[in-house]
C-alpha cells in the first residue's frame, strides 16, 4: 500500500461581493490531501478505496487545521500559502477582466525591455520523500510531497462564499481613491 500526501488550495476560500468588485480570501488557504494506492506485483497503482485510512485522514485534517501554526514555525509553508493566494487572486482578476474595467493597460510592466523578467524552466519532477514500514505481511510506503494548484476551481459557483452581510461591498465603498487618476497606487 502507498499512502500519498500532497497540498492543494482550500478551494472554498474566496468570498465575493454581489457585484464582484470586492473579494476576500478567507480560511486556511491550504489543505493537505491524502489518498491510498495499492501497488500491484507488476508495479501498477490502483486506488485502494474512496477514502484514505483513518490515521492518514486524521493526520491531513490535523495538519490543515494547524497550518497557520506550522507556517509560523516553517516559512516555506507561509510562502506556499502566499503563492496559492496570489494564483487565486490572478485567476479572479483574469476571470472578471479587472484590467479592462480599470482601464489599465500595464504596458510598462509587460515590456521586457523596460522591466526585464527572468524566466527559468519549470521543474518537471521533484524527488518524493518515501518511508517504508512492514506491518505484518503488508508493506506500507507513505509518500509525501507535491502541490496541485488549479486556481479557477476557487471561482466555481459551488466554492464561492457569499458576502451575505454585505461587509465586502461596504468596505469597497469606503475606499479612498487616489486624487491623481494616472497614479496606479495610493496610500
């Protein structure tokens, strides 16, 4: 048996105002997922069941619940949360075409002659951490590692959280806009 753990966004993390002009990322943001696989004699993998075993499930739930504490102790987890939040925010901006609605072209930021961007090849594989343990006549191999991010899933209807009390809409209306409309930031 192979027990696999990997990180995904908590896709029920986006609260959106009724007019879609304000959003808030809420909750843990990151969750640890698990699945059990059976390894056949020929090395093939098959799903062991609909749910992971109880110990694995308790571990992933506990890890997710304590994610903020773990991130405070180990910055790489805080960085993962930031990457996930940024990916979800970018998907929201793209989905609602906020660039066009704001009249922002971003020519300077997209011009690599003005602002050089370093591009590196993305990793295709990352080594997995695997331990093995014989329990009776069964070989257990927990495998840890991996991240799966599909930011558009956070924008699907069943995952969006409602701004039922209108707090996002109220916060948005209270924003102080810059006096100089050519300036793209304000304090």
